[in-house]
């Protein structure tokens, strides 16, 4: 059986080298295939291996154009061109969720809000890459303090037991101490998780206010897998927030689409 993804021989690639994960999208003008792996301690090698493995599946195909994006984009010597993550995330989010007017991306170590037009072009943006509060790292540290991993936290129904508490520290290190203090006072995980979502959503909504977000808002990045946080963001913004099961790939998809455009004009 032929298990190649593409029947066409011309394929372009987008690679998003993030702080937590490398995302790769291959595109033949019709189909988009997305794969990922952890960034690890050597993201350049991780990205090269991910690309080689994906291309091996295609037998003879090599990418005709490769756009790199993300935090680690300048450490990818094999790309044809590097582009900013804001530009690529906007385009990729618009591909996945064409109705989106604003993109809210929460990744491993940054959060960004981008207002976009119908073509996925950036109209305005704001970014927090200075502080871990309101990012995937924050959620990961707090999940660990509760004895959970970042995916497991999403399976616990926040506030289900009716208890309430608040997390007041913005700083991740102090907030972690607060969580440990709450655990030791007998506050339930459900209540603490509810407070964590409120803290993240408040922080991200305050940042997003800077670009006057218009609905609907597309929630992307690894943290967008948490549906309770999506609902909390919608409540804080007072706007509908939608997502997609491939939302973590918005950056690499956007990069692949720009690679395809570049190929058409070259
Ligand atoms: P980056 O581009 O910085 O690598 P990503 O957009 O790939 O970031 O997202 C990675 C982050 O997503 C990780 O820091 C992790 O905390 C978070 N994450 C991964 N899986 C989940 C999940 N199931 N629920 C919530 N957050 C998650």
C-alpha cells in the first residue's frame, strides 16, 4: 500500500522552531500535512530530523521552498527564507479558521494577540515575550505543582467542587509558591485550577485589549488545546473564541503557505 501523503512531486515546507516544540507543515498546494517533535536541547538537529523523516515518507520529494519561523528560526541553516512568527501565525490561523478576525496565540514562552484581515495579513499585534505569566510555561509549572502534566490539567473540571480561591502573584515563581500554599491549606485542585485559568485569562485579555480585538477570536498555540481556558478567555474578552485541533501548527502552516506563494512567483 502506498502510504505517501502527497501524489504530487512539488511540495513546500514551513518549520516553526518554538521554545517547546518543532512544528513542520508540508504543502502541495492542496493538502497540508503537519507533524511535530519536542525542541529538545538541540532544536536545529531536531528540526532537521523531523524534516528528513517526513520527506523520507514521500520517497523522492524534497521541498521546493522552505520557510522557517518561530523563536529558533535563525538557527535553521537549511531553510530558504526566515519569516517572523507574527506574520506566519496570522496566515496559518486564517487558513485553519477563515472567519477569524483576531488571533490569540499562547505558546511555550510567549503570548501574542494579532488583528488580521480576510487574507490573514497582520493589521496590528501585541506580544508578551518578557514574562512567563500567561504562557504555556506558567501553566506547565502550575500543573507540575499540582502533580499533573499540562495535558492532564485540561481533564480536571475547574471549580467543579464549588470551592473558590485566587492566585494573586503575576510572577511565575511566586505564583507557584502560592499554589503550593493553597494545596497545603487543603484547597482542592479543581478550585486552584479555576484560579489559574482566571489568572492566565486576565493577563492575556489585558494584553489583547491593546489591539482592540474583533470577533471571532482564533485561539492557537499549544495552550489552545485546553478548552476550559478557551471558555475563560471568551468570558474575559466578552468575545467568541474558536479553535481548531491543528491550532498548534498555525505558525508552520503559515510558513508553508508563504513558501508556496514564493514558489509561484520564482
Ligand atoms: P512553542 O512554539 O513556544 O514551542 P507551542 O505553541 O508549540 O509553543 O506550545 C507549547 C506549549 O503548549 C507548552 O509549553 C505546553 O505548556 C503547552 N501545551 C502542550 N500541550 C498542552 C495541552 N494539552 N493543554 C494545554 N497546554 C498544552
